[in-house]
C-alpha cells in the first residue's frame, strides 16, 4: 500500500537534499520531505545521479511517496561528508 496518493504527494514539501559521500566519492542522496500528512519522511536514494536536478529529485520523491511503504533505508557507514543542495527549493511543494 502506498504512503500517499498522487495529490497528497504533490502537496508535500521538500525539507532538504543532501549528497552523501563515502571515502570522498558520491554514494547517495538523503532526501527529507514534510509530508502533507504532517509527518517528516526521509528517503535514502542510491539511484539518483550525483548531478540530479531539483526537478528530478521532486519527481523521484513523488515516486517514493506514492510507491512502497518502505521509505527509509539505513545509510551504509562510514559517511564522511555531505553537502546540502537546492536551498531555494526548501519548503516548495513537490508538484
């Protein structure tokens, strides 16, 4: 069962986008969403490219929210650094 309908997903807001690095190499994105359900949701995405655009990230998040109920995957240690991206998109609706 999905966490959200499409309408609920596009009404959710982006909280943060972080690239995570292992031993200096890009490993995955950690994406946080303020859901339209009032809850905060975190997604670890190993499929998004390092150079993913804000639009690609939003589309991926809509897919996560409307897809499987499994939405958090424990990061693979050791994470040695991260960097925040798309600060102008923080708080924007996904749709």
